[in-house]
């Protein structure tokens, strides 16, 4: 480490002096550093506990949480029930869906080909 | 924690810290904080600023612990690098550069006589004053090489420069230090 150049002898002695001792860490600074460490550790432990909780939950609970949890799923169920109810017993100002369904069924009897003409043609042949 | 040969490495202590071991924090603080404080004090010439930087760098270390890649970088190299970057930021913010060296308390050996203590004080002051005459980069390189005794490749990694640039900075820095101290041999008890 030391240079051989004699001009640097005093400098090397000074640098040796500086190397010999690390500064003492003031007690207040050490306490602040350790308090920071404890706070970060507490944060890390909290995160790891939350991660562990999410991993240990059953599959149905994880699916439930995908939909926003029990309250959101409850709302979805109520909306579905209301839709079915409106479908079966509609208010007076709405058309009856059952009647509309029957109309659609009867309209399916439309003869796309004029079968009478076709039969007459085949008989003539 | 003991200092036997089986003492855990800094890397291992960081893993223990991330796993919640409070003793790991204490041991890392004991090992690394005085080094950070020493180098920041030498580079900035301001003890109060150096203490702030020491707390900041240790906080960054705690935050980095969960993501630390074992074996990829030495913790001490990472620490010095962050200290240097924080020192550069501080210097930029301090419009008038360094603060007087009287703000740097010297760790003087309590076993010395009053006269010896006085001389040690004056040597510390002289060295710090001479260090403060260097450019920021020279001072960083000289402190890391000749006081912290790091290797040139480690210093190159810390300062993000080539090994040749480190050699040049330390050589020129040391010459400048010698020149700054040349007239004080007798005052410092080397006459």
C-alpha cells in the first residue's frame, strides 16, 4: 500500500492514522438505525403474513374473491333473482314474455316453399 | 453474534434480517454503519450530513433486503456505492461545498497523553483539510483506496469508472495531498 517514494512518508503515516480507527457510531444514530430496521421488519412480516393467508385459503374462497367477495356476489344473486321475477310476472306496462314466445313459435309455421305447387308439378310429371 | 470464523456473511445476515431476525439488524449495523459514517465524513467534511447519510444508506439496505440477490454483489460494495451517490447529491445541494473541518470530530485514542491527543487532533485536522482541497472524485478515490483500503476494481465498480481512471485519480490525489501537507511536517510532529 505504501509508496516507496520518500516524499510520501508523512502522508502514509497520516493515512495509517486515519485507517486505524473507525468513527464511533453515536448512540442516538445507532438507535435510529435500529428503529428503522424494526419498522421495516414489521412491514415485511405483515406482508408475508398476508401472502400466507391468501395462499392457505380454499379454492372456492379464492374464486369468491375474484368476483369481489361475498357482498359483490350477494348483489349479483339479487340482480339475477329480480331478472327472473320480472320475466315470470312482468309489470302491466310490459309485454308478457310468454305470449311473445308463443307468437314466435307460431310464426315458425311459415311455408318457405310453396309445397302445393311442388306436389302438383311432381304429379303431372 | 460472535466474530468467529463461522460468523455469517453480510449476505446471510441480510437474508436473516428479511426473515425477521432482530439480531441480524444489530450485527449489520455494527459492521456497516461505522464504515458508512467514516467514509461519508471524510468525503463530505461534515459530520452531521454524514450521520444523515449513514441513516439513509442503512434504511435503503433494510428495504433492499427482501430482494437481495445473494452472491451477485458484495454488500459492502453496494453500501459504499450508495454512500458515494448520496454524498454527490448532498454536495450538489450544498451551494458552498464543504463545511469547516472543525465539524468533524476525530476518534482520538483516550489512552494518549494530553500532548499526544493534541498532536493527533492536529494531524486529523490537517489530513481532512488536505482532503478537502482535492476534487470530489479524487477525494472519493483516495478515501476508498487509502483509508478504506478497497481494491481498484472495487473502487471502479463503486464509482462507475474504469480501473485506469481509479489509478489516475488516486495517484493524482495522493500527490495533491502530499503537496498540501508538505509545509506542515514540523507542526504535525514529523520534522
